[in-house]
C-alpha cells in the first residue's frame, strides 16, 4: 500500500524554517547518530550500561562480567573510544575506561529504563 501526500498547498515559510532548523542542528544530530550507531551493538550497549553503573572499569573487569575474552572487549572499547564515547586513564599497567563526561547526559537517559536498584552493596 503506497501512501501519498494530498496536501493542497505547501507553506513555503514553514518548510524553509524546518530546513534552517535542521541545518543548525546537523552537527548535534550527527554526533547523536554516531553514538547511537555504536550503542546499537548489544555488547557495546552492555558495556555502556556497566560503565554508567560502575563509573570506571578495566578491560579485565568488563571481560569477566560479560564472559568474553579480553581481545573482543578491547576491540569494542577501541570503537567506543574512537567514537568519543569512552575515555581511557592509565594507572600503572591497568587502563580504566569511563564514559566521556560530555556524552554522559546522552547515555544516561538511554539506559535509565533498564537501570535496576542494587539489592546488596558490593565491597
């Protein structure tokens, strides 16, 4: 079933306003689209959830929780880092990953619906 527009007249000013608003928002929309493309992978989405929940994790922590090998986790982290979603901080020989502060406000609402309260504190 094909749909078609049956508009009688086009509001040129309304259309032009929409084009201008879209052009002004383009950089922000591109940034959001890039983050969503990265978060569209289930493993990376889980990693973002864990980083939001735990604040910082190393590759080994993520590998243990996700039951994956370090190499696979590292590849996902590389994509997230290259995309500007996470940042790395080296302490000794361990590299800790955190969400990029600028993107935290974007990631938090995405994951808010799946956040669950902790029933017991972790020591």
